[in-house]
C-alpha cells in the first residue's frame, strides 16, 4: 500500500471511530489515560501538523520549531499541544483536525513517490534509516491505537450513547 493510501486510511479510521459520538462524551476523561475524545483529536491534529512540517523538510526546508519541539521532548509537546486546544469546542477541534488531514494528504501527494520511499531522507528520525513512508506508517499505527481507545471507551460507556 502506498504512503498516500496509508494516510487516507488512517484519516478514515479516525472519522469512523468518532462517528456520531454524543456531544457529552467528547469531554469525558478516560479515553486515553485522563484524555477525553476531544483531547485525543487535539493530539491527532498535532500529529497531522507535524506530518505537514515533515513533508516540507523533504522539499529541503529546515525543520520548523514545531517539529523540533516534538523531536526534542514528545511528552512536553503532547501536553502543550493538547493543552492549547483544551478550551475549544469539540467541533472546533474536529474542524482543525479535518483541515490538517486534508493539508497533510495534499502535502504528501505533492512529493515524488521515489522520495517518499527513499531510506535516509529523514536524518533525524529513527537513526536516519527511515523513509517518509516509514514515518507515515508509524503515525498511522499511532492513530489506529488511539482509535481503538475511542472505540473501547464508547463500548464501556454504551449506556450514554
């Protein structure tokens, strides 16, 4: 499967996991640790924005401060990016996610396939041996794990749906 298809499938999985989630459940903690469904989507939004930055570095741009913050301290980055969206509505967070996922898909599609598959393009990722496709696959698995958490949370709170 191509990296573009992997990314598109990941986006579809997120949308399906959240389909018709009742409004009160968006702000209930316990989806992923203390995170709510809204927090998980805020986190996945930050991942999409990271991918956009990664794809821009493949065009020869220097890593952005956003990308460098993630690379230097993922935990602090996650706390910061989720916290920055804490007071937004679920709809605002979802709108930002959908905008970011369209932009990340477009940015990936703009890269030549041979560049996406080329090992060592991301010198800062996984000891410099990974390709953009490897990174996309890793982010896709990450999103899938969060979607499984959302699905399990929904099942455990079925009476609220």
